[in-house]
C-alpha cells in the first residue's frame, strides 16, 4: 500500500491498551465516541501482564505465608507448612488471565474496536499500523498515546543471565533465591525484598545511587528501617553501583562510595530503577511534538500535547510513574475529547507499597511542608496502641498527619501498618476537601477498627489522643 493512497477513517484512536488506554477507551465509548484501541501485545498492558498485578500477587503470597505462621497463637495448628513458588506463579498466571479476559469483555461490551499491531504516526492526523505481514493506515479526528514505559536497564549487566532479574521478570522466578540482592530504593524494590525474605531468601537491600534512605516521611522511614532490621534484611547505604561479576557459583555486585569499595555476593540480583517512556517507535519527531529534557511528552492538565488533536497519558508523561496516574489521565483525556470539562491534579496522588507491613501516603511530608513555609504541626499514633491491630497481632507501624498550625489545615497523611493502603483513601478525601483537624475528628469511627488510628493521630496534633501516654501530650485549651 502506498502511504496516503487509502486510509481507514476513525473517530478516536488510542495507542496502547494498558490501564490508561483501556480506561480512556471505555470512558470515551460511554460518552458516545467510536473508539479504536491499538495494542501490539496484550490488553491490560505492562501493569496487568508484567508489572503491578504480578508483583502484588507475590507480595500477597508473602503476606499470607507470614499470616499462616502466626495462626498458632489463635489455636489454629498446622504441620508441615512450606512454600512452593511454582504454585504461586500458577496462581499469578490465573489472576492475570482472569483480569485480562475481563478487560477484553468490557471493551467488547462497549463496542470498542481492537486492532492488533504496532502503531506509528505518519502525520498529525494519520497513523500506520504494522502487524506481521499486514500494514494499514488510519486517519483520525483525535488520538491518545498510552504506550507506557519500559524498565531502566542496569548498565554493564548481561541481559541473558537468568540470575539477573528486572521488574518485568521477577514474578516468573522458578525458584526462591538462596541469597537475594535487591538493588533500588523504590516501592517495588521494597516489596520484593520483603516478599522474598518471607519466602526464605537471605536478602540484602542495596540503596542505589548512594542514597541514604527512602523517600517517605521521616517518621515512616524510621519505622521502616526498624521493621527491615527486625526482619533480618541487611541494608547497604552510601554506595553507588559499579558493576556485576558473574561466576557459576555467585553473582557479585561491585559498589563504591566515600568509604571506599565494597562487594555484595548473592545467588541472584534483582534491580528496580524505574521506567523510561516507551515512545521511540512512534515517530514523534516528524510531528515536532514537545517533550521534556528527559524525553517525556509535555501535556496540559487535560492530557493535550502540543499538537491539538493528540493527547498523551501515563508513564510517557511527566510526574509519578503510577498506574493510578494513567487511569486518571485516561478518563480526563477521554472526557475532554468528548466535550466534557475535565482536568487532573496530581497533588494528592497516593503512593503505596505492599510491603510487610504496607505503606501508604499522600500530600506533603513534614519536611516538605517546612520547606514550603508552613508553620508545621504533626500528630502521630502508634499501631501498637490500636485495639484491632492488637487483635490481629499486627501492631507494627504508625499513622502520621501533617497540619498547618496557623489554619489547622491538613497537609499530608502518612501510614505504615496493616490496612494502610485502604485507610489512605480517607486521608486523600480529607486532603482534597481541604479538611481541618475538626472535620476529621467530628465523625464517629467504627470500633474496634484500624480507622481509629487515623482519628487518634489527628487528635494527637493538639495533644488529645486518648491512647497515648500523657507525657507525650500537651493539651491545648
């Protein structure tokens, strides 16, 4: 086919069927658009097939294994408890297929046209799609780019050795490593370090790029370090990655820092260094589309790029590389295209880690609030003083809230402990509604429940928490 000779006319074309892409497709279809969704691999994208869902299955398996070991204190006796990673892999495959089938069914129910193939722009209103030996041209009214990201590679590491594992292959491990080196300080690195320690690995966590800690609030970091130490995970700080030496017996990671050189030896190496935008194949240069210095596509708060009819969402845009961002951006882009006033704001986007125990946070940390000039006040409450956490035998963790003392405005919510991921939604809603401490204290909270920990953290802001010892409180009259 000669380019430009014949083109299929389409209304809205979406490139990429990941969480951002298929949410955009369904929302646009709900609002009356004829939608064509182009995906070169599998619906659900990286998040469903290689990323979020598989890694969270691993984390859930670790949580259940740890819980099973605690059942004896409830009188639930079991013998011969052991873990088989192959069965967990089978369960992961089952979950992924079930969810992918669900996405496919939803697209079909919403009459979304699915096209298999790799898409690239021929002009600002035309794309080509290749699929094996076939090639088609589509002219569109609007388009949404949702091609996601690909893992940042570790320089100098062989890509063919099965003992070197990235974020796309971690859920396909066929065995539990004996000595597991985890390189990275993001949420995925933390999740996998804790999961494989629970599975039986001897884990060493190496914080990459010489960073001294994690990116959470200082109180969360302090509790997290205590939990890691208690679990037996070794932490290496203050060194940068130099290279890897592979032998038949071991994987040796070479490090260097202000204290000199250091090596860490293990049976496997897992690294998580983030993702980079997957856009090289799209032909954006011929469109002159504006991008950041780091290569991300620049958009406004509706997802519109520098080209009027083309939108971009997800990991290819600036900001946190999270599925929740892609989902929100996808809906907003679809609504904007369909003429509905809509925009996204990532100020209070949640950051979570399905660690043991889980971590969840939104808004400003205490340090960030101080840097922004607020007169900062905080309230903290330990999970060890929560009645329901005691019942569950999961008393590790804390809740921390950050306020502006002048206005009593809530600025941030930070949690580590059982139920943190679910509880953060309450915090986000309060942040979005510009809540003050009295707004959070006024409602009644179910008892006993983890929810009460948030209430008492807010009460602690003014020294009124009931389940804190008096010496830690300064009653404000």
